[in-house]
C-alpha cells in the first residue's frame, strides 16, 4: 500500500528518500501501530507522515541522517494529535447520548410554539439565527449557509445544537 502511494506521488522525490522509506516501512508501521489503537488509522497516519517526510527531504529541511528521528517524531506527534481528536469526538458523542431523551414532548401546538419562541431568546445569537431561518424562514441549509456566509456543515451543527438546547430547556420546565 505504502509503496503504491509513494511510487505514484506527484512530488518529485530523490530516489534515496523513497528507498529509505520503503526499506523502513515495516518498522515504521509497527511503531505507529503501538501509538494508535486502530490498524487502519495507523496506516493512514504512516502514509500522511511519509508524504510530509518526503516533502521535507526534497526541500532540504531534513538530511538523510536525520530522516529516522524526524520521521519518528512526526509519527509520534501526529499520532498524539489524532488520538486527541478521537478522544474529543468520543467524549462529545457520549455527552450528547447522555443528554438525549427519547421521550416525546407533550405540548399543545400553540403552547409549544409560544414556549419555543420564548426559549429561543435564551439561545446564543448564532444558534437562534439559524433556527429562526430554518423553521420560520423555511430555508434550506444551503440557503442559510449562503445568507450567513458560513459552511453548510456549520449551519447543520448550529441548527441541531440550537434545537437540542431548546429541547433540554423545555424538559427542565416540565
């Protein structure tokens, strides 16, 4: 896998760097697997760092003697960053699951509308604006993103976070 990615790389690399990485690929992969919990993540990380090392070597930032320490440090730092991202994502997902309630809210339609409007006043402006545009403006995520000059992913996140906060506030009042 690594050989295929390195061989097809568009970056013009010196032959000795390419050979060095291919020669040490098994050892580097073993090292990365010790750092990462998932074999697939380890392979992706090694591929990304290999490209970084090749670029640094081609640019003259790393000597042939410095390839091993530079590669190991890059692998370790990248693995730590990746594990932190995964940990944060897992923690956020766990908090979301713990805060979810699958019980339906039983409100009269008029009461729910009035109550939701009042609760929206307590939302941060960026969340409230997206919720208003989505519900009362009947705009799509793409239209809201264009209007607010943010990404569609940010619109989706703000909308769902805003709705979740309103739902939690309504649950507290029951």
